[in-house]
């Protein structure tokens, strides 16, 4: 897969970033979100250097990613439990059905071959 240079601007500086073809829009969306965080931090903490602001933004984004991963793991665990419950329910239903079909059916009264 080939890369294409995409220009993004963060805190007034433009960076040319190599990006896989087809992923340019995603990179630009991420850059917009990052720029918003950087600008917000700069406004709140005017004394921090550009590097310090970048580190704080990286920590915030890393924490957001961590929270999302934890939510996903919890969701996966819940789905695994539900799938297990469904499998158990289906297995029980199949066992019950196989027991009811393996029992000798009672002879029908209108069956001329029945004993009775």
C-alpha cells in the first residue's frame, strides 16, 4: 500500500505526514481533534511549552483510548456470557426434543394395526 503526504496544522505549525492512501480523511479528523485539545490546553495553561502541551494531550488521548478499550472488553465479556447462555439454552432444547422424539409414540385409536 502506498503512502501519500498529508499536511496538518497543530498549534500554528504545519506538518507533512505520510499517510496510507485512503486514510487521509481519518488522519485529518484525528488532527482536528488533537488541535482542539492542544488549543484548549494552551488556553488553560499558557505557561506550558509546546512539548509539555503535547505530552499532556498525549496522556489525555491515551486515557480516552484506555477507557474505550475497557468498555470494549466489558462488552465482549457480556456478549460471551450471552452467547454461552444461548448455547446452553439451545443445547437443552435439543436434548429435550431428542428425548421426546425417541420415546415410543402411543398407538393411535384409528390405526387398524394398533393393539387395543
